[in-house]
C-alpha cells in the first residue's frame, strides 16, 4: 500500500528541489498550466529564484517519496485585516493521483501553516474553465472574490480563516 504525505519543502534539499521541478514541469505541460514544456532558462533559474524570494512557501505531496502534487505559495498581507495572508500561486496534482484527496490534503497543510502564522485568509486564482479545480476549491470553502468569466479568464478566490 502506498504511503502519501504532505511536506513543507526545504528548497536547500536536493530531493525537494528535484521533486518540485518534476511537478512544475508536469504543471507547465498540463492543459491548465502553460500547455507546453517549461522553457530552459526558467528551469535553470526557478529554484534559486524561489529560494531568494523572501516569502516563498512550498508544499509537496509525496507518495512513497515520489512527487504527486505541489503548491507554491507566497506570504502576503491584507491591509483591510492588518494581518498576513497566504496566496496559493501554483497548485498541481499529477493526473494519475487525481481524485484521491491529494488536493484537499495540500489545502489542509496550507491552512494549517496559515493558522499557525495568524493569517486572515488564503487566496488563489484559477482558470474559469478549470471546473475540476473550481469544485475542489469550493469544497474547501473558497469563494469568488472577483471574476473574469470569459474563455481563458481567471477567477480570484478567497477563503477567510
């Protein structure tokens, strides 16, 4: 039986760097990502760029130590609440792992981190036509804050904590 866990990534750990790159590359190739391979300059600079960014927060879903999902987040701040918040910038679960609760486990780990950091909310953007992701986010308590419902448009979701 496979063992799944969610870890907060240590981007100084080569295993986590490799797992994250595998997930970002898969997300880039996905129809709801860029629908194309990650460009070589991005592959070469991504880990160092994330490590250098002061608010980077990355979670990995691992199954028997193999990556099956990821969430790249950034800490931000809500001026209307005068408290920190977390923006989920990139969120991806491998096609073969979908439908098994991996998304919810990643969202739960992000929420746990947010609550421990006294965050007031979580935010994210999702493509309007990504119905599967939208249903996951709705089930996790997210709601529309703003929307561009046009084809290819992006929806801004928020979840108060």
